[in-house]
């Protein structure tokens, strides 16, 4: 279906972006052939690092005319294989698109290129008293463009929403090289189909994002952080919905079962935390705002609610250092699990009241298929990350039998009213499970949308849908 690159193609790309920014070195091809998804590697045939939308447009025009597959990529921190060049071709790295173009304090907006690290963007707007809340665990290394392409969330999503709730407008290069604006830099827009929101979460399959306009909000002045232990992981999950029913909306509510914390402490000797033998899970709960008295009342109410779910003694972070250390423990769970074992991560999400049933089902499925799982995630959103460890599983069990176990977990998720990805996307590895969540008619509509944007199927092929 696709055309292999020739020396003529390589020379043409060098003419567009300069020799320095085109590589066919084996070391580079291997490096850009992977992201953080398991141990997968699909080397491209060439790595190109453009600097302007016009350069990308010229690359896409050439690729479109010659049926050359193009995989756009950012920091490659994804967990679903969304940036894997599974058909070779061009790895189009956006790392040189690394400028914050404008912080508009009057209108509470920021215009940025997609290769800006998320935390760098957050700190830049914070310096002006403004807040961009979506904060995935990899915020210190992931790019804002990748966040938009995956519709990322993070701990703050429970109160403030995910990336889609902040994107106002995008500049996009289409697969044939045409450059468009998807919307307008306004808070309300009822003008035609919402192309902006269609591109958000499209995983680089419809267009290449070259400029992003985000809305901002004022930065909250105070926050309190509590670590709440539970003797039962199911009780911890059940307490989540009860807190919301009590009229409190935390700015973060994270679930970590015991194994998750043990792995972090094992691989990060600079981090310390007491783990009594009778504690099986924790909730990390944050409240924020501008009125300290109101926040303290919220904390007291949370303590009252969780006591009905057999919570142990709460740890109330007393300093910024304690807060940072607790957040480091939470954010390092995925990394620590990967250091411990090869694993598959499933990004399940259900209505938050169904979390206990989901966790119970995951553990029962593990017993049935002989795998160990480590669970954690954004409990306030009902978003449970299920890390399945390879451990002693045979090649056959890991590659074949385990797939049936994952399928059963996803079937349970859908039965509970949820879906198969909350924030990591579908990418390459979750694509086979799409029929669990969608009817054949829905999948057909997805394919029609893809065909309108990319009739030759050259842009990030093999992802989300065939």
C-alpha cells in the first residue's frame, strides 16, 4: 500500500528543512521507533525535524503525492503506541516547535507551539497568576501537542476538566499539505461543525497540529493535601463517590493500592513513607481555592465521610516539601512498575460509583488468567490504570491468553457504563478492542471521518482504526 523511501525522497526532505534536520542513521531510527508503550519498536525509514508549518506542508505534499506514511510525534511519552511508525516511512518530530508564542493576560489565553513541555507552559502562565490545569504524570517531559492529540487529563481533571475543555483554536496541516485554522480564539463558538474538538484526541490521524490556543483561569491561591489509608482497596474506591455525594469537589483524588506505593519506594530510595501491614490502599486527596476557611471545612468533611469506610489516620501535608514528596510518589508509580517488570497498562474508566466493582473484577480476572495487576489512577474521574505485570508468564500466555483476560476487563468496563480509555488513547495496542466499545456503525463513521481528512491513509496509519 505504501511507498518505500528513495534517495530522491531523502534529498527532497533535506532541501525543505536542511541536512541537519533529516536523519537516516540507524541509531536515530531506533530511537524514534519507540515510545513508552511496553517494549515495542517500529523504526521509521527517516526522521525529519521541521521548524515551520510551511516546511511541514511541503513534506506532506510530497508524501501525499507518493503514498509515503507519516507518523507525527512529540516527546513520545505515550502508553498506547500512538507515536509508533508501524509502517516505517517518515517520523515527523515536532520537537523544534518549542516556543510559547503569546500569553494574553487580558483575555486569559496562551498561544503555543506543540513542542513546548507541558510543565514549562504551566510555569510560564503561573508566573502571571494564571492556571492551565491538565497535568498528566509525565508533565515534566511530555509535549503540549501530544496532550492535545491524546486529550490528556491528569489528577486535576476531576475538578477542572481535561485538555478538550481548554483548547479554543488550532492551526493544523492537513495530510495533503493544506494549512487551516479549526476555530476562533473565543470562548463561545456556534459556527459550523466543531473541527477543533474533532482534532483534539484524534491521535495525529487527521492532521498535524502546529499552533494551539488555550484558555486559562486564575491560579488558586491555597491548597491542602491529605493522604488517607484504608485497610481495603474496595473501601477506598467506595469512599470516592461518597465524598462527592457530600457536596465536595476535590481538585485531585488519586487511588493507589499498596503494591503501587511499594514499587515506588523500592525504586526511589530518596522517598519515604510509612506502610503499616494492615493498609492496602490510599487515597491522595487535594482541595484548592482562595478561602482557607472553606478549604479547612472541606477537609473536615472529607475526614468525616471516609471514617464510614474504615479509613485509618490521615496524613495532612504540613509543608510544600511534604506535598511535593506525596505527589512524586503518585506520579512515579507507572515508571516504578516499568522498572520492576515488563507490563501492559490498561487505561479503564467507569462512572466513579462503579470503581469498587471494576477493581473487584480486575482482581478476579487476574486470578482466572494467572496474572498480577497493580492498580492506581484518577479515582475522582473513575479512571483506573491497570498495570498487568508479565512476571513469570510464558510467551504464549503473555501474547495470546492474556489478551482474553484484557478483553474480559474491557467488557466489564463497558457493562459498568464506562469505556476502554480515559486519557491514554487507543493508538496501536488498544485498536483490536474498539468493537467492545463501539458498534459496527460507529466504527464505520470513524472510518468515513478519517477518509475525508486523509483519503490516502498516509497520516499515522494503523492507529485508532484500520
